[in-house]
């Protein structure tokens, strides 16, 4: 962003329909394009079922902890 030179990174961002078979709003790591305008997360779509299930086990633990605190 500082140099204005576009680049690609893997970033942790809020899931806003980027990975479609994971919970909306959870934290996901996706490819991101970075330029002088900022960080632009890339759409991924559905993960393979086995991978989504593995991710959900971690998401559910975080989600349960937040619900308990509320």
C-alpha cells in the first residue's frame, strides 16, 4: 500500500461470502490483492467438504467461547 506497487498476500480477514461453506463473519485466510487503494480479499467459494469440516471444528470452538461471554 505504501509503495503503490500491487502485490498478492495471504491475509486473515472477516469471511464476507469469500469461503461460502464456512460461517459468515468468522476469520478466514484467503488470497488478497494489495495496492495503493488497500487490501482486497479474493473470493474462494466452497472448500472441499473434508477441509470445511476440519475448519468448522476450530470455528465452533471460537464461536462457543464468544457466546459464553455474552
